[in-house]
């Protein structure tokens, strides 16, 4: 589409909107106003040119990615703010280790329910609405954390935080899948996970330092975090609604929520199950590691935050590197996921068996890159199937399925680990859980072998192969 504009030198030039390159287009109603007003006789030249530039910037795929990165960064920050405060909650509210497990599980349960709702909502009404709704809920959650008087306040705050994360993550993951083609999604998702890790890494550090500087006041971290929420609010309002990629290829309205179709797809369910399994381990350690470090090594909130920061730093670095690698091996993504699961199982089993603090720090840091392998690979694997077999439809529903599996893992993990630690101690409880993960890895490997015998490998970079695999998916 050609648009005539006047440049600052009074010469009429022709500019072409590159919406197809970034897989983003604007609604006709939004575009026509700007295009019609681009008449040099009606408006000042500089004003018209600036409006066009701003609209092009707000719609560019890299700018939209930046907004999503800010959203997940803040979400990760708020999620881990309470980790260094857990020993204080246990003392002040007398909630016990099981109560800590309930707090983490309540977040995951709400994430599960919220994802089921926000996935189809984002497919039908756009990605921006759920992201804005998540901001309001997150503000309420943060204020309740800051002024909590008992365990019930903490539980409600954690539930609201889970709902906010469901809205943010479901919409943000689907948005990145909308604006980037399948063979370019590994790097954006890797950066997305990196920023999530940065936020999660900053949360315990900021919380521990502010509590130490504030003389033990546990309200300070949550009140300071509201400032980050303000930046996130401005960013989400600036973002212009992208078109869902399937709408660029077809004007047919997507019918149904897509769950009945996607739940029958073996690759989507297997990749999503891997995210849920790894979250069992991650969520369980989030619940018991702070207590283990405080009781067995005498660490305070500040040093617990430092310990957590070391783990997340290695996770961020690995996610940044692995994003580009994932894009180069579209046919080996499930194999990479299996490798990541196996690595987590082996390294963390060794880590929980040693009694030296420094050895545990090193071994847990070595396990972080294997977490990155799973999470960085899982999202592109799901989007490959969405693009190849379903023409880009149901992306929000697919993101919701992933979130649901993650939330199930985050529900089971804290409860299981907390129960076993309470009954058997940290070392034995964590070892049993790692053994269960090993059983899952074996089943996962057999499932990959079975799927490879039934369907062709996914290669989104090959247009002819895309059509063949799409036909095979329809037959299944």
C-alpha cells in the first residue's frame, strides 16, 4: 500500500508500509484516519510525518517484543519478591513449611484457571486486553502483600498474583508468536525467558537488600516494586494491537476455543507436559530451598537472595545463547527438551546429596542451563505445530495449554516437596522427587520415539513440507 507524505524539504516521497515483513498489520479503521489526514493542505508537514513515524514504530515487531519483554520482566520480579521473606512469614504468621507450599500452590492453581480463560479471550478480543487486565490485578495483589496481617491475606494476594501472571504470560507468548515467523521465534523466546529470569533474579536481590536497609520491614520491597509496575503500565498502553497472524492469511473467523483440537495433538501435549514436569522441580525448590538455606546454613534474607541470584544469572545467560541455537534445529526440538530434562535430573540429584554450601551453589548453577534448554525449546516447538498444522489459529489457546501444564507443575511441586521435606528432611525428600523426574524422562524419550515413527519432522522453513505436514495433521 502506497502512502504519499511530505518530507521536511517539501518534496513528495513515497513510503511503503512493511507490515507483512513483521507479520503485523493495523485495522483498516486505525489506518484510514492517519492516511486520509496525510494531506499537506490540511495539516502541518512535521506533525503528519511524526504521526506516521510513531504509528509505524508502535506496530513494529521489535517494538512489540520490547513491550512483551517489559511485561514478563516485571512479572518475574513480582513473583520472586517474597522468596527471601519466607522464613520471616514462617515465624510471624506461624504457617509452617506446609503453609509455604500452599502459598506457592495457590499461585499455580490460579495460573491454571486463569490461563484457560485468557487464552481464548486473547484469540477473540486481541492480546492487549488481557495484558491490561493483568496490570490491575497485579496492583491489587502487591498492595495486599505489603499490608498483609495474617496468612489469609498472603493467600489472597498470591491467588491474585497468579491471575495476573496468567493474563500477562498467555497474551505475551501469543503476541510474540503472532509477530515473528516460526523459524525466527527461538531467539525472541530466548530473550523473553532471559528477561523473565532477570526479573526473577532481581526480585530476591531487591527484596533482601531493601529488608536489610529498612531494618527488617517486609513491606518495603512491595511498595518500591509498585514503581516498576508504573513503567509496565505505560509500556502496555503504548503498544498498538497487532493482528493475529492467522488473520493475515485468511479472513475466516476462528471458530471455537481450539482446546478440543489442540488437546489431541501429540506434539503440543508432549512439549507442554515437559514444561509442567520441569516446573514441578523448579516450584518445589522455590518452596524448600529458602528454608533449607536458613535452617541448615544459617543464611539470612540477604544471602538467600544472593544465592537465588546466582542460579537465575546462569539461567539468563544460557537462555540468551540457546535462543539462536533452537532456531537452527527445528527438527530436533523435542530431543533438546529431553536432554534438558535429563540434565536437571542428574545434576540436581548430586546437588542435594552434598553437604557443602559452596558445592551446592555450583551444582545448582550448573543445573540452571538445563532448565533454559527446556523452556527455550518448548515454546517454538508448540508454535511450529500451530503455524504448520493450524495456519496460526488457536495460538492463544496453545499458550494457555502450556501455562496450564506449568501451573499444574507449580501446584504439585511445592506441595510434594514441602510434604516430603517435612516428613523426611531436605536431602531425602528432594532425592525422591528427582527419582520421579527420572521416570518421567524415560517416558518422555519413549514418547518422542513413538511420535517420530508416526509423523514427519516439522520444518517451518520449508514451504512445501509445511503443506505436507499440515495435511498429515488433518488426517490425524
